[in-house]
């Protein structure tokens, strides 16, 4: 196998033994990118020069020996939502087209301290608003399994890059499913941690009470390693929780005996793509055979989740995006006076989906509507969370399909925004309740497109979630299958 | 129709913390543009606010000093609007759940004492500064001030005149200065006031149309603007006109309020709880800690000065106007128990020097021109007859110049008052003998010439003779025949 | 009708978006559709439910009152669309 096809844990061992160098791995990655990027389009910005410099520095550290992070010398891709000092950061928006940040975000800083190599910034839906990466202002990213299809979104670039071996692993963000759904679309593992587990400082904000940073990787062990590297309390983020970071990667023993898995009936309704339902049910049966106990649970307020999400997320976003006004950074349109400058800058700088959500959010907060929409949504949110609290009294983890369908065709869902929103139905409640959730591959549909299964955990129970996911993964070969990129 | 004015005041006080409310930038005034900024207060993408604990402490301090209920649970809220000096496009403030509520401030004294209720006190961040270039079609923005912590103090519309408003502001300012949460400088902008003014027929319960007045840069401006606005409103209504609820600016030059350029966009601030900040929970223990560290407040101290030191209300008010002055006064009085004399010297000569040297511009005077110990000692010498009041003036000047103690100065310059009757008698005799014409004048009924004799005797004794003894001896000797 | 074209205009004003005629029409229709969907929330009885402030129940994140930042105006103004010395330069603000 070529170096770019390997995982973090496979490479870390060999790097430490000095069988290979970080420069070797990095060069392998960039060669792979060169060979495939025209077809996939995962990246907005590539950092070849600085990456090689980082790789050389990593090699020095490896040579010096001593304790080091498993990420030392590993090429990682970053969704272009992460603030990277000195590296163009656009959030896939025209309004930040030429923005070069003067500081590093916390997750990025942690990766750098660990000695990871930053490959580049990946494509995404503009301001993380979307489920297909089609809302990028700059380019289209294609699903490596079938280039006529979307890679999912909003972390589509990161998902495609991992699936296509254009990076060893990547970071994404998840507000309503933006790590898990693209992971499912691209046949990789994606994890959204508990809200507050990873610092949001240096992550361009979409919806403050929902956004979380998470790993996207080729297998569960890699996700665990990457999560360990970025998790932890950050005094610069008031919402980050001072809970100790477990050693997620050391608990993966392949056993799932006695674990209680809840299956919520509301997530197995008609309207799903039949192969998706079949694959997830088959996965559940397999886990049962391996010792898990399957329990029926109910999350009765599931049908309200999309409505709740699209009020709260858009309301918070409408406020978070007010800073893009052309005064301090980013795009500025020509205007005869201040007012016109504001109106034109934002009109020209934002894409249609972003504008739509800003409008919706502004409406939901405006005088006369605040109680009926925003407050009401926060109340129903409490009910949704309570559903999970109740369900978790009966089970340890909850299992669902990640998405009702596999990756759809590029352009298929762009006509009706509401239809696009409804496809988030299985992932969205997890963000509303602040719970951790991951998606891992559990099969393919009749066209060979990957199917993802979602595992949801209790607050700060990422360790158990990863353990069980890993146990399922060890008993299957899905994660070893790679897309054919001729 | 008789109208009564109904006035409420909104004060924004900049807090004296070292760093800003949500980031570690300095709150220093006067630095180069955009020197005291960082990605957080500049509203860069990806940044988050973290609350300065001292800001909460200051808010609770002020709340306790104004008899407020301290909310055990409060929240920050976003106030959303667009302006170049507001980099995030929203101001972090408090809306539904402020940290302090339902307090009051007393104004006036004795019979005229009145409670002005406070609706609320809350914490928020200040905005930056826009500088409008006279030439050209652009403005310049300095964000140094963005994120400086503010306390917003909102009064109920309990104020009924411009004088009461002035009173309220002075009292509030004294309190924030005493607490050292704000330096109370209206001219420099650390203590700002907007007035809400309406009028209604006397006896009516409903409130009239409220007009907000901004751009008030001094206490005088507040009082004048209120009077001007009351007059405008009454005049309008009397003519059968209608008042518009609006914001008006005080034009200090023409001394009228002006309607602001028509605001194209109605304000809908779309307040909602800031999801980047956690709920603020304040427990009894913290409140008790803060309460125990509160200094004696101006109103209480003023009353005590009247009761304990027998000072006239005017003196008490002036001396307790500043905490450092009140402290100075009490230090002196402890050393020498003549409060009235000390008060006179402090309010007279000492204040004059302080003003000349602009020492009062600091919130707390650290280096006094004359230490309290020296002033007390000097007054003690006067009271013991060791020096005269007149000589004391030169002693005071010398203390200012050299910093030496009064006893040292008096001794070195030989300024001790001559109370030795024999030598004074000798001097008097000499003067009387040397001025027969004036003696005859005086004995002839010209009272005024007495002063001439006093002057001559003082001259003969280099001003050191005790004036009382001189007077007494002169009178006796001049009367005798 | 959940939302009228007039309301869309008002909201666009608040959000500082200069929508084209065509966008206005399209958004009116789309937002109306979405808001109709949101109606379902009205069916739920939430009388005694507290709004969920935070997914995780923590309070009081503070920092100490210390100056920890150094002046760095050049790096902060590097992305400014327009500047004059260390000021941001913006179109004239009319008071």
C-alpha cells in the first residue's frame, strides 16, 4: 500500500520506528492530490510548501525521540472554517475570499503543537450552511465513490479528502450533521463530540449553541486519536467544559458484550432509501450476535427537530454573520455611502443559502415573532433533550441510520431548500441535545454508494461510543474498502 | 393647563478595570488608535468572549450601594444593529435578566429628601469611536474603546426637575467614585448621561410622550437641556401640537435640542441571550464578601460629619464630595479636634492649591500638597496661641514650598507668636508715644484709626504679636487718659 | 400566508441585504413555505417548559482582570479593505 492509503495509527508506529519519514508521507499525499484533485476538488487552499517544512520539522522531532503525539508528522486537512494564522481562510464564502487570519484557533494550535502537518483547507458549504457542499462559493467537490454525486455537507471537502486518501485524516465541524452525514456519504468515520468537548475558539461561528469540532478519518481508532489531540477545556471558550479527556484510543478492545443499544422507532420510518434501512438493520443484527442487547426506545419529539433546528441555528447565525460588513476585513462592495456599502457588501458577498438563513433567523428574532419562534423553539429543544435523557435510562447508546438516503446527485436537491433541510432529520436532534454522535460505514447501496450508521452516546461518553463502533468495525470490512479513482 | 415634567436618566459609567470586559486588552484611555485591540474585541471571525470577573464584582458593589436586589441568576444578551464602531454587529449587554434591579438613590436632605428609584443596573461593553473627517467622504474608526466595560444605570421616571436631575447625577457620581468603580468624568466620557423627558398635566397618572436627549457632556448641559426640552414640549402642547417619540441631540452652542437626522431604519434590536456566554450565578457568599468590603458611602458619611463633627451641612457636603478629601479631613481631625477650622483650611487654601495643580483630576489624590498631619499640627498651633492666623498663612505657603513640618518652619523662621504681655505693652507704648495726632484723632471719636495702631504694633513686632492681646492692650491704653 | 413581501422587505432591511426583485419574490415564497412547516411547533403544549439555554449545564466562566494583550495594530489591520495609518477607513457616517 502507498503511504497516503494508511491510517494515523499505522503511520505513527512506522514513523516512530523511523522506517519512514514525515516528508515521505507528506510527499505521497501531495502526489495523490495532484493525481486526483481535478476530479474531486476537495481543497480550496493547498499548503504544499509549508506542509513540507512542517514535515521536516516533525522528522527532526522524531529523530530526537522521546514522547510525542501519534499525530507527529501526520498530514491532516482542515475544513476552511478553521482559523489558520497566515493561511487564507474563506469559509467557502466570497465575503472572506482574501481573508488571512492573524491568529490560530485552539484546535489548530493543538494540532500544530502535536506536530501534525497541515495539508490544506478543504471545501465546504458556505458558512457551514448546507448538506452537500454545493453551496460553496468557489468550487464543486465530488464524491470519490461517484463523481456525479455530492460528498455530503457541510464538511464535504474534508470527507472527500479522507475517502480519496488526499490526507490521512481531517477535522470538520458539525452543527446539524455536517461531520456525520458527509462521513456517511463518503464511507468514512466522522465523530461529533459532546457540545463543549472541543474548543470553538478559532472556528468561524455558524450556530453558537450547536457548532462542534470533530475528527473525520478512515477508521474509529484514527477518530479516537484525533479527538484526543483536540479535546479539552479552553479558557478562551466560555462554553467549553472542564471535563477530563479520556484516553479514547486505548479502550478499543473489540468487545461489545452486554452493551444496551437503543433503536428509536421514529428513526426507522418509511421514506428512507430501502438499502439504507436494510444495511443498518443488518448491522444491528450483527451487533446483537456479538453480544449487544437491542432495546426499543422512543424519541417522540423527533418530528419537531428540523423545525426547532432551523429556527435556533438560523437565529444564532443571523447574529453571528452580522460582523461581515466590509468594514474591518473581507469583501467590501462599492457604495455611495455607508448604508449602501453595507447593503451591497452583504448582498454580493453572501450566497443564496446564507442569505435565506439570515433572513429566516432575523425574522425569528424580530419584534413580535421572538416568543412564537425563538423562545418556542428553545422550549421544544428542551423536550427533545428530555426524550434522550429518558431513552438513555434504558440503554447505553442509540443506533440509527445517519441519513435517509445515500449521496444524491449533484444538483438534485438544490431546487427546494425545505427538502434539503428535511434530509438532516437523523442527525439534527443530536446537536440540539448536545450529545456526541458518530457515523461509520455499514454497507453499500445497489449503486455502490456507502451507507452510514449513526451511534449516539450520552454526554461525554465518547469513549463508549468509540469502543462499540470500533468493535462493530473490527467485525466487518467496510472501512477497508476504498473508492476506485481511475 | 399646568404641566409637570417627568424625567428619567440613563447613565453609562465606564468601569475602572485594568482589562476589557471580554478580552485581555487594556482599558487605557488615549493610546494610539487600535493599539488596545485584539481579534476578540475587534470581532474577527471565530472569536469568543470570556467575562472579566471584576466587572461582575463592580456591578454588585454598585448594586449593593444603591439598595438593589442582586439577581442570583442573570444573563448576557445580544443587542443587534449595524454601525462601524460596533465590530461584531451586536453589542453584548443584558436585557431580560440584569444583574441588579429595583434600587434607589436619595437626593436632597432633611425635609427635601427624596428617593429616586433605580429600575436596573446592568453590565455591557462599550463601542469604539468614529471620527468624522470634515473634508472627504469617509470616517475613521478606532476600536480601542470597544469592549471597555460599562455599567448602565437606569432610573425610574421619578425626577421632577432639572435641579433634581443634577442632584441625582452628582450623588450617583460620588457613589461610583467612592466605590472606585468609575472615575465619574463626564467631560472625558467615562460617565455619560442620556435624559428621557416627558410632560403631563399636573395630577395625571399616564405618562406623556417620551423624548430621549443625547449628547450631554456636562452636568450643566444636562440641566439646561432638560429645561429647554420641558419648555419645548409644553410650548408644543399648549399650541395644540403633537409630540413625537424620538431622540433629540443637545446643541450646546445654540442651547436647544435638535431632532436627529431622520433615522431611516427603525430599531429592532432583536435581543436574545448570548449563546457564547454562560448564565451568571451569584451566590450569597460572594455578595456578603463584596458587601463587607464596601466603604462608608457619601450620604451616610455626610450625615455623620454633621452629627459627629457638628459641621454645617454645606461643609459636610463639600468634604464628603470626594472620598479622599473626606479621608484627609478625618485624619486631620483625629490629630487635632477642631473640625470647623480644619474644614475651613481644607475648603479654602488646600482646595485652591489642589485646583491650581489639577490634582483633583485623579480619582484619588495620592500626594497631598500638605499632608494631613502637618495641617492638623499647624491648626493646633493657632489654637494654642503659638501663631496667629495671619502668620499661619505664611507657614502654610512655606509648607507647600518645602514640605517641612509647621513646628520646624515656625522655629527656624522665628515666627512664634509673641504673647508675652510685657513686650507687647512696650510696643504699644512706643506706637502711642510716636503718633500723638492719631491718638488725638481716635480719642476724638474716629474708631477707624484703631486699625492704624494695630498695624503699627504688628509691624513693630514683625507680625508676631498675638492679635487678641494687642487689641486688648491697645484699647486699654488708648482709652486711658 | 405566513409572510408577506412587505415583511420580507423589512427583514432584508434589518439584515442589510439588498435583495433584487426576483430574490424578493423567490424568498417570499420559500420563507413562506418554511414558516408553514414551522407551524407544527405551535401544536405542542410547552406551558411549563423552560427554554433550553445550554445543552450542558455549566455556569460562570470567568477570567481574571489582567491585561494580557500587547498592541498589534498592523496585524489586525492587515485585512482592512481601507485604512488610514492605524485607523479603519469607512464610508462617511452621517449622524
